C-alpha cells in the first residue's frame, strides 16, 4: 500500500504518466467542446422566455461549477500536503490556483453579460454572483500569499493552510450572502432554474460540463509537469530527460 | 484536573505578559480606536449631514470602519515576538502553541476590539442611529470583533515573514470576514427596522464558538511555518 503511494507520489513516474495521457485528455476535451457547443448553440431550442440569450449558460454554468470544483481540489490536495508532506499534492494545488481563478473570472464575466439582457444591468448584487466574486478574492489572496513568501517550502505550507481555512469558510460565506440577498431584495427576479429546464437543453449542458472538466485535467497535467521540472530542476531524472530530449 | 489547571496557568501567564507589554506602550494601542473614530467622522463630511441618510448608512459604515480598524491593528501582531525570539521560545516550550496563540489573540482583542465596542454607541449617536439600536450595535461588535481577531490572527501568522505584509493581510482576511460584516451590520439594520436581531446575533455567537475552536489550530500551524522558515 505505502509502496504504491510512494510510487504514485514520485515525480519521475507521474511525469511519465502525465506525458502519456494528457494529449488524449486534451483531444477528448476538444471533441466534447465541439459536440457540446454544436448541441447547445445550434440544436437546442430557444427558451420561450429568454429566447436565444439563455445559450450563454453553456459557458457560464460549467465555468461556475469548475470554479468551485477547482477550489475543493486545491483544498483537498493542500490537506494531503500538510498531513503526509506529499510534494506532488502541493504541485496540484499550486497549478490549480490560476486555472480556478480563471474559471471564476469567466463565470463572473459571462454572468454579467447574461445579466444585461435578462435583468437590465451589467451587475446585479445577486447571491450567486456575489459569492462568486468573493471566491475570486479567495483565489487572488491564495496566489498573492504564495508569491509573497520567498522561501518556497514556507510559501507552500502557508498557502496550504490558507486554502484549508478558505474551504471551511466558503459554505459560511455562501450561506451568509444568500441570506443577505434575500433580506435586501424581494424575489422578483426571474431566472431559468436548472430543474425546470427541458431535457434537450440539459444534455448539451452536461456535455459542456464534461468538456470543461477534461480541459481542467489536461491543463492541470501540463502545468504540473512544468511545476515538477521547476521543483526538481537539480534532480537526476530531470537532467536525464533533458539530455535524452524527452521533455 | 491537574492538566487543566496547568493549561490554564499557561494561558493566564501569556495573557498577563501580553497585557503588561501593551500597557507599557498604551498610546500605540489607542491608534486603531482613533482610526475608527476618524474614518466614521469622514462619512458625514463625504455624503452630507442629512440625518435620515446618515441613519440609513450608519450600520454598514460603522461596521466596515470597525472591520478596517481591526485589520490595521492585526498587521504585525506577531512581528515583534518573531523578531526577539519569543515566538521560537513558545514553539519550543512544550506547551500547546494553539493555547498560547489564543491567549495572544485574547489580549489583542482586549486591547483593540473592546475599545471599539465601548466607543461604538457614541459613534452611533453621531451617525444619528435610533437609540434603540445602540445596544445591538455594541453587542454585535462585541461578538464580531472577537471573530475578526481570531480569523485575522491566522492571516497575521501566515504573513509573518512577508515584508510589508499589511496589504497582503487585508487581501487574505477581507474575503473571510464577509459573513461577520453581513450578520453584524444586519443585526443593527434589523433593529432599526423594528425587527428582532436575535437571528443575526445567534449566528454571530455561533461564529465565535466555531472560530474559538478552530482558529487557534490554524494560527498555531501558520506560526510554525513562519518560525521554521527561519528568516
């Protein structure tokens, strides 16, 4: 068992596996993107209330979902790093931060663009948009802390503690924002809620979710390889790969 | 039983030491309070002295100013202990670091949070808040500033080795303090609108309990990272 973990956590092994599988995941993600966008933008019927505008959900909802998924991945790998000192887990967390922040930003921008025709403003202090904004701040704080501490090992451990503190707080923030929103705004805003959607609109959404998920894994694997090379730049396995031209 | 009294002794020793140190330079300890008062005073100058308008924004304004004052005071909370080696001695002392950290946070709150609480009714009057809300304002700040001390201390410990970590500290702590602000200002707002603030205050009290249980562990872990990095 521990031998297995040791092998799985060793950078040379993971580097090789990542190199072998990441192109396939990338291609699979591209295929899902093409299929999902075709289904969503061409095949799915227009919404009877919002018309064609609703189609932005095929980008907005997966981005919002991924923004939270990536933070949870970051927090779990941070906990693994703190408890078992597995360096690879820290590479996962570090590589995920910028990707997660980008998903969050994308969710905010698409939400704002969607808000313009449906709510009539670019920015509505809606509960979900507001907690997404706070999530972006959490990502930015994580990256800022990581960049500010010079000693790489301290930076990794401090950032890991922050990610864990953040993930404990996210449900509390989400709950408090929702509660604040319900107090300050009468529930007059109409929006397309998930469960009420027709199946022909839902299927493209699930395809796009899969596409985003695979894109994240692809991007994560590529970034992790760069992270592992950087970290182990003085190790033998790296120089062997460089000399053998097998980067 | 014996272990309990031993732990209490550690806690009270650190707390007494911290209070003595802060009384030795009490002028410095008043700065967050002055900041709080001055920034609140700027608002009538900025938005105009109309009583109704001031009363409408007062809960939020006073709460945001208190939050910022707490944040300012947190910068460098552990810096001098780190510089003179006290922090290292705490880590090496064999006593639970989280308990020592809790004592440190309590002294920080007594020094900065409590004066804000005591001053807040006066600022409420300045901002034209109805008299009925003043006690709720003080109680919500009493609970809320303690949470901010606890959570903010995690940020202060994480930025221990960062030079000029003040802005970074704000980036780390402000998103985490969103719930405190919402429930704190919400409690005052509720009473101003003649509703009960019991829900908000209960949630703040629950927040105190949760932060009291969890934050010291985080502070201790972050302090260990800072001490281990050695610079």
